[in-house]
């Protein structure tokens, strides 16, 4: 009861000044009106800032480590360099670069996307690394904690250990099975190109590994179909801000392709890209102009009379 | 009462179609840019509206440029001439001060010159610079497969975004002023009526044509084809010493 009374005490003057039967003086009207105008014009940026948006990575990675399988001797020094630099211990199972033989037997069976090449595999040495996927980034999209973020330099996709809760969803989301999991710290971990200086490249004695600029080869290779099964519903809704349902399907050839693209295209999700100061300045200018125009109009009608 | 034909039919139709599209684009653009303000039910609706209205805007913009160039509309009404420098000041002074005293607008539109210098400046900038920038950046955004590739390659997404949004804000600012100033005629709906019907009413007085001071070097009215009787009538207003002394 006490609290209710207190609330009423605070609310009553406010309610009184707004109620209709209360004669409103000119000063009060101007005060309330002025505050309302400023408040409403300030509302836009505030509301826009308050909205929480799921993390979606559109920035393109700038580098990638590629391996030349002809030169690789399978010594595994890259794996040791990786884990020694990042984890401080030699633990090839944790390594972000994964070198092993394409053998189609053992407890695990064949590794992701490596075809068996016969019943037992072809026994060649295979080197695998994070591909630094362009948008959509499957591991980052799947992460329910938004723990896989873009980091400078080179826009690498990196696991933020503070946010990661060890749910292992990213391990399933990565089409290349390139996410490692550290059971000691219970965190996922992935290649971040050692901040622009990959230690595996430095350690490779056969010069098989090289650090090169990222290049989009998707027009030259078969199209990658991203699975959306592991994307949480909240994030999938955000995907549809850019990708309208069914919009990606219409692609033809030549002129039909152009019109298909016209039909299927979408404006980018601009607000993901920031520049809130433009909105601030814009709304401020807009309210100034509206006030000026109103003053001009009022003055005109007053002077005419 | 005289009626002068100011706005040809194609331009009138274009103006109102364009107005509809601009309103749609602004509403859906606000929804896309500031999702906190629920202007439309869902984001998908806003996207659809913005996309289709955007492509309509491209067509509209191309039509306007083609029509204006071919019909001479652009050269006749938008070209800024030397005498406009003085006219700009005079017009600004009118809108800022003398309008409150109930004075007449110093500029009178005619089929030969329908915009005052300030209008020329405003419409010219909006149509030739800001609408152009908005349309070009908008097309780049529209994710036509080939454009998107180069945008990602050059990493200029943010630049295009900022340009598009700044242009949009300028356009909204312009629109507020444009709508307000369209009501500044003798009556509130005077200019709007003219934009719908094409004709603007004019009081029945003979010297109602826009007359600016002659600037030396500008082509003046030729008197060679005026018959002697009319020339005498001319001199009632244009005295030999005071007025335009042609050929000494």
C-alpha cells in the first residue's frame, strides 16, 4: 500500500498537468510541446540503438593458408607449431591445421568431404585448414552465443573464449570439420591465421604451406549450398532481412538472368553497417528544419492578420 | 483573368508518380534503417516495397532526364544564368523578410522561365546530384550479381551505405521545405492546383511577365521587328535614357 501511495504522489502532478479539464497555461503548453518535439526527434536513434541484432558476418576475410599436397611430407610440424604457439602444449588433436592420411578405416571412418578413393582410401597425405568462409559463415551463424566473431587484422573468424560455452554446435556446423575442441578448457577453438603471421607456415620445412590473399573461387568451383538446419530460429529470421524467402532461386542465363537478379536482388541490410552518427545528425537537422518551417508559417499567418 | 500553361502533361504525371514513389521509399527506408520505428508490419514488406519502388524510381529518373533533355526543359528552366546571381539574393530576401510584410513575390513564373533562381538551385541539385546519387547507390545495393562481386572486392559497402543514407536525409530535408513552400502562393493550394491542372491563374495586368534588369552581354529583346507604332508604345515605359539603350 505504501509503495502505491508513493507512486501516486509522484504521478499525480504529472497526471494533473496533462488532464484535459486542467486549464493549461501557454507556458506549460510550450514547455510540454518543446520537450515532446525534442523527445520524439531523439527517439529514432535511441530506438535503433536499443534493438538487439544477432551477429551476422558479411566482412570478407583477407587471407587464407593453403597447402600444396605435392610438397607436403606429412611431418606434422605445423600441428605442433600451432598448438605450441596458441595453447602452450604439443597436442595434435587440438591443432587447427589438420594433416593426416586419407585412410578409410579406423574408429572415426573417413574425414569430412574426403571421398574414400576405394575401399580403404588412397593413403595420400591431406592438409586441411579453416577456409575463412565468406558470408554466410556457417560456424558463426550456428553459434547461439555469437562467440565466433570477425577480428582484425584480415577479418579472420575467431572464437571469442569469453563468450564460448562449449556447446559444440559449431563443430557440427562447419562443413569442413575444421573447428577443434579443447576438453580441458571446454572451449571450441579455430584457426585465426595467428593474427596475420601463421605459425604453421613458418614451421613448414617443405614449403608446402603458404599464406595467400583470400580469393573467391566460387564461380569456378561447384556452388556451395549452406545448410540452414543448424541456424537458430532467431538468427534465421535475421537472415531473411537480406535473403527474402525464395528470392535466391530465380537465376537464369543472359538477359533472363539479369531480370531474375533484378527480381531476386535485395537492398543490403544497411543498419548492420553502422554509421549511427548520420542518423543522429540527420534527425537533428530534420527537427531543426521542421521547427524553422513551423516558425516561418506561424509568423506569416500572424503578420498577415 | 489570364491563365498561363506552366506544367506540361508528361511532367505533371511524372511529378505525382514520383511523389508516390518517394513517399513509399521514405517510409520503407525508415523501416529498413531505423527498425525501432514500426512504419510497416514486417521487415520483409519494407524490403519488397523498397525494392520495387526503387526500380520504379530508376525508371522515373531515367524518364525525367530523357524528357528534360529532349524537350529542352532542362536547358530552358534549369540552366543558371548570370542574372540569377542577383535574383537569388532578392528571392532569399523575399522568403526571409518581405513575405511577412505581405509583399508580392518578385518572381513571376512564365512558360519561358517557370522557376525562380532559388528553385532552379534547389531542383537542379536535387534532380541532378542527389537523386542521381541515390539511384546509382541504390542500384549497386540491389545485389545484381555482377555489382555485388565488385563491391565485395573493393570493400566499399560502407561507403555506398553512407552515401545512400546521407543522400536520403538530404532528400527528406528538401521534401519538407518543398511541401511547405508549395503552400506559399497567394492561396495555400495555388501552386499545388497548378501542378495538377497545369495552368496557373494570373491577375489581369499587362506587365506580368518576369522582367529582370538587362545584363550587358545578355541577348536583349530585339526591337528590329517591332513596328514603329508599337515602338512608340514601348517608349512609354522604356525611356530612351533610362531603359535598355540598344545600339547607343
